[in-house]
């Protein structure tokens, strides 16, 4: 059984991942988000909800104690959030991090140049990659709400193969990464629906 801390637990991918964790694993979940009202529908003895801001290092460290995996599904000041998450992981000894980013941060999408809009994602990924945590960075394509699990991955340095992917597909990969020790550690994966 794994203890998984989900940062930004009210986000679209995170909510789908929470459902998959509860249906397909025996993981204990700690859900960390700014407004707990977003998760009032959850009733499980395997879920603990903490209302807090990722930038609050003391509260974040408190939530991280006893966790096996941190899954970060964040938006906002991503570079500083990445620094805070890595600092809290170092302080608590938690090693495994799953970090959601975006396709295009390495200019790996053929024919596309996403510059300034991706700077926060690129900068936060650089912080994570420079750390000593056992990270996996996910770089999904544009999200769809399709009720399907259908995806392929590419490694950093390989061209991105598609342009969209369902939230459920990304959530499925998050769950696999969280419960499979050593799977795709210190990797950055593009995630898209096969064309």
C-alpha cells in the first residue's frame, strides 16, 4: 500500500486520478488543495483532505510526512512551486515525484514553437530535473474529456507524436507511476493519443 500526496487535488486530471486510485489500488490518499469545498463529494476512509497553499512550506512539509509519492498537478507560479515542493521533499525525505508539465517545453512538437506561454512549465521542469528526487515529468498534449484510456509516451529528446490526450489517459499513467516502484524514474514523458 502506498501513501500518495496529491498537490492541486481539485484539478481536472487530479480528480480523475483520485477516482482511479480509489477504484484500482489500495493507496491511501492525502489531497492537498486551496479550497476543500471542491472535493465535498468524496467519502472514503482512504482519503484525507488538507486545505493549504503549496507555497506554505511548513504546512506542505507537514502534509508530506509519511508519504511515499508526491503527485503535483499545479498551476500558477510554477517555478517557485517546484522549488517549494523539492525543498519540502528534501526536508521530509520523500523521494518520488510525479510532476505535470506541458508538451512543447523542449521544442519537441514538430512544426510548433511555444515560447513565452510555456516558460513557467519549462522553468519548473528545470527545477525538478536539477533536484535529486526520483521524478517523472509528464508532458501531456491538449486535454480532452473523452472517457477513454488510450495513450502513448515519448522520451525527452524524441519528437512529440500527437497533439491531444484524454485527462483519463494522463490520470491512468499517474496511477501507474505512483504504484509501480522504479517505473520511468528520472524521465520526462510526452503523453498523447496515438494517431
